[in-house]
C-alpha cells in the first residue's frame, strides 16, 4: 500500500481576508490622503503668512490707516483734517487732527477686538454723507463690519440707536 499525503480539512479563508495586493493598494490610498492633508495645511499656512506680510506692508504694525479730507471743522483754515485709525493691541482708536493743528487733537475709542490674531486686523475708514445733512460722516470698517461716526458740530460721534432706526426707515422708503 502506498502512502499518500493529503489534507483532511479543506483550506478555509477567514471572513476578513483580503485579496492579494489589496493591502498594498490600501496603504497607497492612506498615504495619498495623508499627503493631501499635509499639503493643505502647508499651503493654508503659506497663504496666511503671505496675507499678513501684505497687510504689514500696507498697514504696518500696529495696524494703521490714514485719511486726509476737509470735514467742515472751524479749525480747518486751508489745511485738511487728518484722521488716523489704529488697531493697538486689539483696541481700535481713531485720532482726529482738525486742520492739521496738533493742539486740537481728539481721540475716539473704537471697539475692542476679541480673538487670536486680532491685533493684526486692519482698520480702514472712508467718508460719506450718511444722514443727509451735507457733512461727511466717518465710516470705520473692521473686517466685514462698519461703524458710523456722525459728523456733528465739533467732532465725530457714534451713531445712536434712534438715529440708526431713523436712517433705516428713510432708506426703506426710497
């Protein structure tokens, strides 16, 4: 009698077994996803630093914006008024130098900015007649929000709630 060798049990595949080459493909896929994530983080960091560098060139540190215009002050004897907006360690401040006379300097407090990196937020200004009285009012822009300082007799004052409501009603009627 001849001796034969054979398995008594048939070969079983485990229920979670992978086809050959599948583990290698999965490793490539995971590596590709990790490379994409690392590239995204690196690219967004570079874009953020470039934006900060551009703001450094345009607004300086601390963030400063300067506007020169005639705003109807009695001190303006031929010379325009200088308006300077500062973001000084997250505290926004507007300085008015009427007619260029440094002895008449007025300061207007702005909002305090909360959050990381807010000391690098630019503050810009523009002049426009908001309330229709013929005098230019000061509009201060921080990020995507604007605050209105109404041009009153001797200085700019924040728009009150009643004035804001009145302006909204006027604009709604147009």
